[in-house]
C-alpha cells in the first residue's frame, strides 16, 4: 500500500484544484454560500424563471393591447376623414353649381327667358344644396361624434352655410320675381356676396378635411413608430428574461455540480487509499453538510487505516521474530543430533542411533509446524502473496509421486498416475501448489493400508484443471468431511498415527482458494477417499 | 583436507559450538567472532577464505557487516555466506540481492551445510 501513495498524490492535488477554479466565479460562490437548502434554491430558481415568463407574457399582452387601441382610434379617425371629405365634396359641387350662374358662354345659345328660368332653377337648387350642407354638419348626419377640436370649424361651416342660404333665399331668388326692376348692379352686388360666402364655405370645408387627413397620416406614422418600439421592447425583455433564466440555471447548477464533483473526487481518492486530502465545499446547504461528513469519514478512515497498518506491521514483526527465535535453538537440536548420528564424535550404538533419528525427525516436524503456522498466519492476515508464474503442473505431479513412492513401496501401496494430455502448464505459485500436491499424496499414502492403491489423475473440465488423489483407505465419516479442512483437526485415525501438523489440509484449502480454485472431498467409509482440487485453466496460450 | 580458514560470526554459543565442531571435524580451521565488529576486525587481520555471517547480531547486523567487508579492499573479495534463522518466504532472495554470495537457513542440515561450505571454498580457490 505505501508504494501506491506517491503515484496517487498528483491526482489528489488535481481533485483539490477543481473546486478552487470553480470558486473563482463570484456569483457561483455567492449562490453556494446562501444559507438555504438546495430544495429552497431550486424552488427560488423555478419560481424566478416562471415569474420571468409571466412578465414576458404580460408585456406581450400590453403591447398587443396598445396596438389594438391604435387600430381602433385609426378606424374612428378614418371614418371622420371620409365624413369631412364627403362634406367638402358637397361644398365643391355647390360651388360648381353656383359658378354656372356667374359666367359661362352658355348664355349665348339660350334666350333671355330661358336664361332667366334656367338660372333661377340653378339658384333654387343651390339653395337646397346649401340647406343640406348646413344640416350635414350635425353629429347625427355625420355618423360620428366630432372631437371638440373640430366643433369650431363645423360651427363656422354651419353658420357660413346658413348665411349663404339666407343670401340665396332672401336676396338672390326674390330678384327673379322682379326681373325688369332689377339692375345689373343689383345682381352683381348679391352675386359677389354669394360668391364670397361660398368661397368661405369651400375654404372651411377644405381646411377641415385636409386637417383630418393630415391627422390620419400622422396617426399612421405614429402607429408604425410605436409598433417598432413595442416590438423592440418585447424582444428585448424576452431575450433578457431568457438570458436571466439561463444564467440563473447555470449558476445554480454550477454551485451544485462543483461540490458534487469535488466530493466525488475525494471519495475516489479515499477508495484508492489516499486519506491525505480534505474536500473544500463552501456551500451552506446539504452539499456543505455532505462535504463536512466526507471529511469526517476521511479522517476517521485515516485513523483506522493507520492503526490497522501499525497492527499489521506489529503482527508481521512478531511472526518474523517468532520464526527466528524458534529456529535458533532448533539449529542446535537438529545439528547436534545429526553430528552424533553421523559418528563425527565417536561411534553410536543402534539404540542411540534410533533415538538420534527420533530427535532429528521430531525437530524437523517442529520446523514444518513453524512453517505451516507462519504461512497460515500470513494467509489469515491477508499478507500472503502468491508468487504466480507459469509452471508445468504435470511435472509437479510427477515429482510429487516420486517423493511419496519410497514410503508407498515400504507400505506396499501402489501409486498410479494418469493425466489428461491437455493438462500441463498452469499459472500459479509453483511452490505452494507442490505443497498442496505433496500434502494430498502423503496423506493418501499414509492412510492406505498395505495392498491398497493411490490413484493420481488430472483432467481439464469446464475451464478448470482438476487434480484428484484417490485412496483405498478407511474413508472419512460424513461428520468429519468439513472439519478436516480446519486447523488442527484430524480424524481419529489421523490422531492415532501421531504424524502431521494438523495444518496440512487447512493450508492446502487456503492456497487453492488464493489461486481462485476450490478443494473438496468425496469419501465412502471403508472404501476410501478422493480429494480433488481445481484451479482455473490458463486463458492465454503459454 | 586443504585446511582453509573459515570465519564464523555467530552470537549463539551453542550454534557456534556446532558450526566450529562440524567445520573442524571436516578439516577446516576456524576463526570465531560473536559480534559484527569483531568479525570485521578478524577478517581484515586474517583474511579468511570464507565468512559465515549470522544476520541478527548484537551490534551491526549481518548486512551492515557485509558492506563493511566489501568497502575494505583487503576483505572485499572474500566470499560471505548468510547463515541465519531469518528464513521466511523471500528472505533468501533478499539476502542474495544484498550482496551475499550464498544463503544457508537455520536449522541447518549438517550434510547440506558442509556441502555448501565446501562448494564456496572451492570456488574461492579457483
């Protein structure tokens, strides 16, 4: 583990940098520091965005309403313009009518009598027309209520029309009754007044009509202007609302995502065993609380990890010391026994030689017990590391058979070996697998009575290599079948043999399992036992 | 029997006695040291043909003593074997890579011990 540390430092630093760059943004920082819950922040953001939408909608309605009002007022104005234009037309027609009596060459073709009759009819007609014009200025005839600004002009048209009518009806037309008594001067005098009045009337009507038309043009121009500015305002506000909503969402999401990323980074670092950093979350919401909890968890894990490392180190040291301290006296025990047994310091008799052999083998037994206990302790502590290399399982099996053959022959036990040709190179810790093979073989030979048989076989089944060691020994009772894989557990027969450390099968089981394999037992009391272990087959070609 | 001189550095008196007696019975002469410092002094004084070095010693440990021997030109070429009860998995490789010429774990098998010593003495003479 400590070796992995230096490699992880840079990544931990990178994790720390990320939140720093995030916090450079003052808006994000301000939102992060708001002392309200994430739920409230989200609610505020949603309500804010909705209110912007409502504001845009209201503004739109207002702009549409204004536009509608302008169209309505334009309609009324145009109605007025048409009314006034009609009035003007009437006045123009009247003028044309009167003009026929003032000059004109048609007198030449008419007789004097015809002339007078015709002229009188025209003037009567004109008088009626003037009455119409006078009446036409009233609101009910116009079809609309004239605005106060027009009232004066209308009144002046009405008065002028009235005066003109009186001039025609009371001054001009009576002249026709006394044609002979009327002088040319009389006619001219009246006609001049009529002409003057009709011109006034024409000017007034034209002024009214033109003024109204100008008003219409101005209103149209104003409408176009205010439509353009309304549209600009609406687009501006809508775009502003959009930008504001996006900005709100962006800032809020960054103030939430940033801390989540830095917390995630810290957790990833913790997972890979780096407890050196602290996550920096400025948020005063749930994420801030989460960050603080992650920091507390980090500190607590670091404390536990350090303690665990310390304990593990102590245990390793203890095991190494124990091994050393037990081996030192064993060196003298075994060594001096061998020196004596080999006659280096003088001859020994048969009995002495036998005892010396016993001391040596007991010493060696003790040594293997020490080795097994140490191996087991390491496996239990999770400190055992397999030295995995490709090696020939077939050769390992053959060598195992050779190692037990001497004793088997002594015991009159036949050992047969038969392996599937496919079984050869496997990936594993050769020394440990050999240890397993030797353990199973020596157990089989040990428990098989004279005349019995030990069968070693190997095959490849469903992607795993299986090695079976079958004996014709006493078999193992069902109650003992799980127990014999535990430490210091032996069958009654095994205990009776006074051999073995009682750790062989326990270690074999652990070694096989460390390789990702399994070991099991099939047995029938009185017929024999078959121990089988399976290792995963190689996935790549050797 | 060629009578090569072997320096045994060993702090346990019973083991020292065993190694001395076995080596003498085999025909070697021995020099004996119980500490690393003493071992270095004897080595530079007598230039033995082989050094058997325990690792766990009262003053210097065996690896430090080995380095001191190698630093001195007079003793630099003497073959040095680690003779130690540190015999856990990986220890052999550790000591060989530290610069020892060989490794014998305790408890020794007397016959194998003699064979290993003889092998290194012969190699040293060649």
